[in-house]
């Protein structure tokens, strides 16, 4: 608020002022909508997720586990985190992600067999 209105309105510098509290949410919504800030973050998350999954797939091409040569907490965590992606057509239909999804399925079957 102070950056936008500070020179003209002294109350913009005071976060305890009721005018500042009432106007701030509207300004924030306007900025998000105008500059499509929510879309930028969403696109970055998609790209980062895709990169991480591709990095994991590359690692699994030459290794049986994510860390070291034995099943670890990293493998268990990966299995739980990748489970929702098994329902997303973009990941299911893309052969680049298949090794990660297969690894997760194999590990889950090992976990449930050992019970």
C-alpha cells in the first residue's frame, strides 16, 4: 500500500489504519487479476513438477532405488507423492514418466507383499 499510495495518502504507511486494512485486499485482488500472478505460479509449479519427475526417471534408469542401493524412506516418500499422478493422463500417456510410475507401482507391491 505504501508503495502505491504513500506519497499521496499518509494512511497507506500505517497498517493499523482502517482505510489501509479495507483497501489492501481489493488492491491485492486487482493486482493478481491484472497481472495474472496466480497463473504464473501455476505454470511454474507444472514445469518444476515435470522437471523433478523427469530427473527421478533419469536416475531410476540406472538405479533400483532413489538413494543408495537399498529401499529407503526416500523411496517410500516418492511412492506416496507420485500416487496422485497415476491418474493424470498427461503423465500416464507420456513415456518419459512411465519408469517413475512403474517404479512406484513395484515398490508398493513389495511393501504390501511384506506385510
